[in-house]
C-alpha cells in the first residue's frame, strides 16, 4: 500500500511533456529526393502539404457524386493547404539550387 501511494504521488508530480522539436526539425529539413527531381529546394513539410492537396482533390473528385458536403469539404481543405503553403513561402516560393542546369548547359 505504501509503495503504490508513493508511485502515484511521484507520477502525479511529473507532468507528461512531449517534445515536438525532433518532428519539426525533420519536417523543416531539405528533402533530397524531391529537391533532386524538381531542381529546386524543397522541404519535407512542403512535400507533405502538396501531397495533401492532391489527396484532398482526388477525394473530392471521387466522392462528388455520393456526398456533396464531403466533396466541398475536401476542396476547402485543399484550398487551405495551398493558402498555408503560400503563407509560409511568401513571394519567394521557388529557390533554385546552385547546381541547376541553365539552358541545357552546366
């Protein structure tokens, strides 16, 4: 009984904290694969957002005949992701790598 009360008291004193720093660092890191195939600097967060946009657009098209509400909701979510992507990047949303070929010449 004494041990259980002690464990409960100790568990009560320590709040559970979850750090999102590693996840944020991973999302903000450069995606080597997509940067290489597109020729511009792309972060993992941008890749996730663009894929969500396509997913929501596909969902809206697939469900358009069944449920108008879900279709409109999917279009709204896709639009919101485009808005967030634009807000994060501002006017400088395309940044070229230094080693990108210009006009077919390196």
